[in-house]
């Protein structure tokens, strides 16, 4: 589904990503672990076309998409749910969701079907569909952000810190939802600092430090890795 080959990304003279090699198979749920500033968001923005790589190649479904526009990548199934939700707070929940399907706007019937599925997944959003997105609780806003991403009909969903700032009970619900999305056939790359909860639903994980991938392994090996436990799980 996704292959990165020696990808670099820079901000002026600062190299934020350095030689990233990553492969994600269709149907996997892969976690990207790393501290603040490690390069997780830059990596996501580079995959989704918001930041152009300075070196290396990016392939999606065997197709070289290096340097493609974000809208083109969405049309090809790469959809990002950004850190901090980035909703339009004064617009209604329903309008926020509709905007997520903008590249598919010519097929209103299919968009409505996708929207109906999202409302079934998050019943509270159906109740609040006409309310301003900014008036919702943090957990409900995260549901809108995830729903908006799903409106893009992702084959590969990039989820950037979906548990950030949420209460533990809501975090549990968010991860259950992510697991359901993956089980329904969507490949997921999940950036998280809540390592234990993320690894429990993942198939594999990478660790990124200072713009470099320093460790890779399956769920059990990562949960049992002493360095990972000390750095990211607090054990």
C-alpha cells in the first residue's frame, strides 16, 4: 500500500526527515511512535503531499506519487486526519463532514452513503449534525475529524495523534473506532504518543527519533522491548 524509499524532508537548512525507509502492506494497522518534534507530523505531511520531499521516492499501491498534489493523493486514497483536528469551528458538523468528501463531490449519492455510514459509526454526530463543530466536546470534535477523513474514502488513512488531549475513556473509544476502521479494510498509519494503547491494536510499529527511523518490529516485540517501554510506555 505504501513504500517510502530513502525519503528526506527539509525546512530551509534543517533536515526534518533523514533517509526514511518504510513499507506498509494493505490491511495493516501500523503505529509510528516518537516524542514531540521527532518528525511524525512532517512524515505524514510528506506522504500526503503537504510537504515536498527533498530526496527519495514515495509509492502508493505501486505507483510513484512523489511530489503529487494533496488533492491528487486524496483521489488515490491517501487521506490524513491531522493533529489537533483542524475543524472549521463555526461551520456545522455536517458541513465539516461534507468538506471531507470534496474530491468526490460529483457523486452525491455515494457521498451521502458514506455520510450515513459515518453517522451510524458516531451516533452523537447525527444528533448534533446542525450544531457548530466548535461547540462540541474534544472527543466529539475528534469524531468529526475522523469522520471527515473517512468522507475521503481512504485506502490509506494517516491518523496523527487522535488521542491528544482526550480523557482516558474517550481515548479508549477512539482506539476502538480506529480498530474497527482497520478491520473494515482501511490500511492505517497511526502516529501516537499513547504507545501502549496504540500498540495493543497494531500489527507493527516504527520508532522515529530526530527524523530517522530507529526501530521496527511487530506488536509483541515492541511491547516487550525494554527501550520502547522505558521511552514510550513508562514501564
